C-alpha cells in the first residue's frame, strides 16, 4: 500500500472517530436536558398533588388521581408518565416521599463507553416542601 493511501485511511479513521465522539456527546447532552426537564415536571406534579391531597402520593402512578385536576391536566400527567416510562435511554424514574419533601431518583445505563460494559448512572434530586415551585 502506498504511503499516500495510508495517510488517507488514517485521516478517514480519525474523522470517523471524531464524528462518533461528537455524536455521543451531543446525544448525552440531549439526554441530560430531557432528564432535567422530566425531573422538573415531575416535581411540580408531585407538589401539586401534595397541596391538593395534603400528603405526597405513594408512587408516581398516583399522580393522575389528584382530585383537583381537570381531565386535560390528568391526561398531561398520564402522557408525562408514559413518556418517561418509554424514554429512548431506558432510564427508570422513581420517587421516594418523606415527611418534609421527596426525592426523585433516575437510574439507567451510563453514557458510552461505560454503559457498553453495564455501568449504571444514578441521579437523586431532593425537593423540600415547596422547592418545586421555586425553580
């Protein structure tokens, strides 16, 4: 193989690797932004439930049962829960109520390359009573 061909192949491999790294970084940025948006939305719905029912829901699935929500709001909550349950990153969203607040927990595969080997990521965000509406 000629030296010129080796240089061209090297440039192609380098360019493809750089493009892959940039694509993975971009995809991770989208994932992080979506996760933040989901956490923010869930925290508001949880807080609305608490204000309406005077206690935190037992699980995220209880959110549409808020008696003060109209049908459109209930459908919005159901759509959000469906979207987070079927997100493209296979993240799991959970929630842990406490006496004076709650924690939203997100678990799922770590971003590549760690995620390729089974490593998991875990995000926990605690909200004291009323914190969801201060953001």
